[in-house]
C-alpha cells in the first residue's frame, strides 16, 4: 500500500458540520490515504466521496508547520525518556525501566495481547521471529484482522508453551535469534528484568492502550515501536489516522446532551470466548466514542460491578435499551445471543426487539483491544442510534477503508464470514 497523504481543498460542509454538501468546493482539510480505496477496488466514486465526507466532517485547516508534538491528544514521547548512544537507543519503557535498544533491528519477538497488532499497524510483521500460541492456532483460528491480513504469522514458531508463559530457553533457541523482545504488558510468570538476564536480549515492556481511557498508553507504544524499528513516520501516520476518525465521530455526536443520549446494550460480549445474550461489559470503547449510554455501566455502578459481567434478564427488560448490539462471536454457539432473544417471550416484548433494533458487532477483545473494530462498531452503533447524524456513512465500506489504511487491503468480507455475515448489520430475528 502506498503510504501517502492526499490533500483536498475547498470542501464545504453543511451548517451542522455533520454532512457534506454534494457540491465540492475546495478548502484546506486533510484526508489520509483516500487513494487507497481505489487501489483496492472498493472505492467506486460514491464510496470515495462518502469516505471523504466521513473523515472530513468537522475538520479544520491544519497548520503545515505543526510538529508531531502538536497533534491533539496525548503528547509525544518526552525527550528525556530517549537518548542515543553509540551502542543504541536508551529509552524508558511503560513500567519505568531504562532499556538500551540496539540500532538496526532486523528480528524481533513481539509477545502479548496487542503486540503483533501494533507491529502490523506499522508494517513490520516480517521482522517477527515467533508468535503467541493463540496466534498460531490452526484448529480454531481467531479471525483477528492482523492475522487475516498477515496469515504468515500463523506459521511462526512459538515462544512459549501457553498464552501467558514465555520460555527463555525457547527464545534463545529461535533461529533467527531476536535482537529485541517487546512484551505487551508485564508477564506475571517472569519479570522483564529476569527475562532480559536469562536471554541476554533487551526487553521492552509496553501497554496495549485503547482509543479512550488509555489513549496515552496506545500512542506511546506505537511511537516506541516506530522508533526502535525505524518506522516513526508510519507510527505517526497511524496515530493521526486514529485521531481523525475519532474526531469525526466526536464531531457527529458532541452536540448530543446527556438527556438525549440513547440507551444501548452490548450483549454476547466475548472476553475472549463466545457468550450468550446476558454477557456484557461496563467498559465498551465504541459507546464512549459516540455519546451513547451504556446500560451495563449504569447497572454495574449500582451493583458494584465493573468490566465484563452477566446481567440478569429481569434487569435488561426493566432498563429497556433503545437498541441491542451483539458481539457476533456468539454466532458460533448453538445457544447464541440471537437464539436467547428468539426463545424468550419476555424479551420479545422489548421495544428494541419488536422494532428490529438488534445489530451485529465485530468482537473487540479477542486478544487485546482491537482498535479498528472499536471504530467500525462505533459507526454502526452511531448509525443505528442517531441515524440523522450518520446518513452519509455505510459502515461496511468504512470498515474496509480502515482495514486498507492499517493493513493494506480490504478484508471485511473475509472476516465477516466467521460471523454469519451479520457483523455491522441489522440482525433478522424470528426468520
């Protein structure tokens, strides 16, 4: 994929800055990589105009002289955290350790939830010398987007026996031997210092982060990986891309007051295994991005629950959300979230069910936080809850736009095969 920035000038937006005028005048707004759509045959003219409208909605004229430090949101890596020496780069990792990283890294071990995803974002999976067991699973491979786009990862050797155990002896036996080990999260089985001592290989600990609560951690990890692998420019492009898409979502929904927020229920939440309807979570990033009310968060606050939990059917019926959104990993279950709805007379009476306001989502936590799926889910949820704010958005086209920027190709349809074709769609009930 050509990594480039396309400039569009004189584009006029409607007065409410949500939708684009069909007449394009030129202004100074920036769009990331719109040409990529055409390159992969998903950008027919209407699709291109739609994506331009989606990403430029509410944009402002950028100052071309602005350095990376001025990107809105989390600050860039503090200069005092990084120093160059003759032997390499000295940096401070996510848990405060000072690590000297060699220059010109050609082979890397990237382990832990989200680590290989970030490596794929910056286009450096070819340097990986091993994969985590979940990434090598060929019996029931998880449809993680970075693995779909980079299937060669599944053929890499393992660095440990099970998901959360890293074996120093297996690492030192790898051929080629890694120049650097990056751990996404501190490993409970062996400390980073002990792993570094026993392998003789520098170990850097980073954090997965997310697009809301832990955005600083996400950006820091991308920048550190870009720095040590000579891909700083690409890392900044990825950060700016996430900034632009999240800002677009905010521009569409920022005027929605608290009392106007629609109530959403996330069901079948996988963490990471498939679950039925009543598995939910109080922390769901897509709802944070579009000003929607997560009824599981309210219920959790009232009952001392946080993160994933099971909500009683009676509570779901009493709260009566405006729409239900189902993690479509549930599709693999004989008794899925969909059948839970169809077999329950009391659930059939929910206004959202009667009105067909039930939609399929992509899983977001199969192995670390899946940032691209968070964005895609935010668009389908926004379109369902606030249709007047998202009339110019086709979530499936938006999904392939995001996949193409991050991974170089449109892979939504391939991924959606795992979910009965129901991801990012209204789910037909009682058929």
